[in-house]
């Protein structure tokens, strides 16, 4: 059987039209609409939120956000500054929440005495928050909001919210 080239032609024409419609200005880049041969005026470096108020989590498995500054906190082969406050032995003195028990588990689920190598580099998962507008907007909806919407649509009482 021979392949018809008509659908291919139609598809490539459509692609051509789409790429014409999306102009360079609409593409989200950190340079915005700055021309390629111009040096963009850099934005001011935003401040890190340092209010010590623990944030709620957007979903149960979310690594909690860091509510304090972490400037110059050393995390490398020689030292882990984070663990000087967040390890099991240090939390009484620091009054910081202990890293959760998952952070002491190896990949087979055994509990180790020390922080697991899988959780050593805290900033792989935990981040500070900046006092800044998001670069790319997002439309994330919390699951409680979704549940309430559904329940209101079906005429039931809204779900209990943790907010
Ligand atoms: C000097 C002690 C200290 C150090 C060092 C420290 N923290 Fe904290 N951390 C705290 C305290 C105390 C809190 C509780 C909230 C507050 O007071 O900021 C906290 C809160 C947090 C939370 C929020 C937990 C939650 O359940 O919301 C995260 C995540 C966190 N720290 C991660 C880190 C990471 C990652 C580092 C290293 C880059 C670090 N911390 C270094 C003391 C410390
Ligand atoms: C691979 C990702 C990952 C790494 C690396 C990691 N964490 Fe976490 N962390 C999480 C997740 C996910 C949670 C929430 C679920 C849980 O407790 O396991 C969490 C929870 C926490 C909590 C809150 C505990 C509680 O019970 O409220 C603290 C504090 C914390 N981490 C600190 C740290 C510190 C300090 C380090 C570095 C030594 C670190 N984490 C490394 C993913 C990570």
C-alpha cells in the first residue's frame, strides 16, 4: 500500500502557519523582548523571605519550603550546615523541625544512624522563597479547592479545608 502524501502536506502547511503566528515576542524567555544584540538591564536581586513562618504544603509529598535564609550555609563533602540544626541530636538546641524519618532511610527502607546519602544535598529538593513576581505564571489549583468545586457542583457540603 502506498502512503498518501496529502495529510503530510496539510500538516506541514499548518505547522508553517502556526510558526508564523507565534512571534518572537510571545516566547517566554528571561530576556523578554530585549533584542539579541542588546544587553538587558538586569533586574534587582529579590530578597529571600526570612520570616521563619512555615508554609503550608501544596500536596502531601511536597518538600517543605525553607522559611529562612540559607546564605553561605555549607553543604559539601566536609560539612552539612543544615544538619547542624535539623538533625535528630540538634533539634532541642536549635528548635528546628527534625528532618523527617524518610531522610534516614536508604533505598531499601532500612533506617540509618546518619542522614541518608540520598537526602544529603538538601537544596536538591528544598528551596527558599523570594519576594518576587513569578517569571512564568502558573495555574496550580490545590486539591481542596478542586474537591470543594466538585462538591458544590453536586450540591453537597464543602470539604473541610486545612487552609
Ligand atoms: C541555625 C539553625 C538552622 C540552620 C543552619 C538551618 N535551619 Fe532550617 N529551620 C530552622 C528553624 C528554627 C526552622 C523553623 C522555622 C524557622 O524558625 O525558620 C527551620 C525550618 C526549615 C524548614 C521548614 C520545615 C517545615 O516543615 O516547614 C526547612 C525545609 C528547612 N528549615 C530547611 C533547611 C535547609 C535546607 C538548611 C540548609 C541549607 C537549613 N534549613 C538550615 C533552623 C535552621
Ligand atoms: C530528595 C529530596 C529531598 C532531599 C535531598 C531532602 N529532603 Fe527534606 N523533605 C523532602 C520531602 C519530600 C519532605 C516531606 C515528606 C517527608 O517528610 O519525607 C521533606 C521534609 C523535610 C522536613 C520537614 C520534616 C517534618 O516532619 O515536618 C525538613 C525539616 C527537611 N525535609 C529538611 C531537610 C534537610 C535539612 C535536608 C538536607 C540534609 C533535606 N531535607 C533533604 C525531600 C527532600
